């Protein structure tokens, strides 16, 4: 098999497990292009070493490439596409990672003031959202990659709201619908919906991951209606917004829900690997190692 064909099979396997795998996908396809896409058994160790080394001084990118290629070749060998790995046996000593820079209070003030003149045509974000993200990063000591992640970002925003004196609640959509079903059965649905309506910041995780039942979409419409332009609601979802309508189901109710959710919202589209995956793996366990 050609190298690109095995790479496609590896990517398909990873994405079938729910991994976004975007960075690794780009790097593997770059690897195939740079060495000429030979048969996988004909890949030369010298060509792999040249790809790993790249251009310029040795840096942490070498280690990233090595880990991704190591996972790929373990897959290829386990499936019988390759007999051995052409990766080098000795890992060079890589330079230390860059020390994080902590902005001073004066520098933070200048950054906040600069948000008023920021105008990026490729994003709907406005100055208040940029200021919120800057304060969030600074006050929570999060890395940019940690803040720009669905659940982590949503919870961090809720945490900031709590520190500012607001009341916040975080629930997964499945958990919310279970709570509402129990409340409807025991007669407490009115008080539960009233409590949700009073919550300053409601974070709902994994929105539209499964089709809604009729009772679920009607309850959710009531929640949206009670909170519209009165309280803040944060939704996270792996599903693109254009697909939310079909997951909600009934067209009339879906139109009403989407009208309350989308038109006055700050929307942030994220890319990259899950923070749970990054924090859950050991350093030597990335990509199958």
C-alpha cells in the first residue's frame, strides 16, 4: 500500500474513536507529501530523519513529529502494512520549553484598552468578549489552549462569573433532561424550571448531541424563553450549529429555540485536541506510545 493510503486508514481509525486528530492529520499528510508518497515498506530512515529535523535549529516540533509518527507506525505494523519502523532509535536532547511570560498589571491594562480598536473581519467576536477572555486567562492562570476548549472555556467563564458575585450552574444536557423528567414525575417541575430561570449563568454541556424527545424540546424551549435577554446561557457542542435544528426535531419548536439561542449570542468556534485527552495521557503515551 502507498503511504498515503495507510495514513488515511489510520486517520479513519482515530476519528472513529471520537478524536478530532486535526493537527496529526495535517502533519501525517505533510510527511507523505515531503517524502514522495512511496509504498509504506519503501520509506527510508534517512527521509524520515530529514522530515523530523525540518528546517532551522532543533526544537520541540521534533518531539511532536516523532510521537505522531510513532503512533502511526505502531498502527501500520499491527495491521500488517509494515514490518518495521524507520524512526530513529535515539531521541536527541531537545531544548527546554519556553518559560511562560506573565504580564504585569500595566501590560494587562494596555491589552484591555487595545480591545476597543480590534476589528477582525473573520470573527464575530467584539471588544467585550476579548476583554472577558483576557481577564479569564489572567485571573485563572489558564493557557490559551486550555481556555480555548469547549467545556474548559465554558466552566472557566462560569467560574469568573461566580468570582464576580453571580450564581452559576453547570449541567450536561443528558443530566438536565433526566432532572426535568424526575421533576415532572414527582410534581416539582414548576419549581425546577423557576430555579433555572433565576440562575445568572447556566452552562449546558454537550448540547444537541442526540435527538431531543418531544417533552425535552418543550421543556428546553420554556427554559430558553424564561432566560431570553434576562440571564446568560452558555452552550457547548461538538455538533456544528447548522445541525442543531434537525437534532431538536419539531420544526416549529426548533425555530423558536434557535431564534432565542443564536441571534444575540457570542459564538466561538474551536479547533484542536481535547484537554481531557491531553491531561489524561502520560507524556510517553501520546498517539499509541
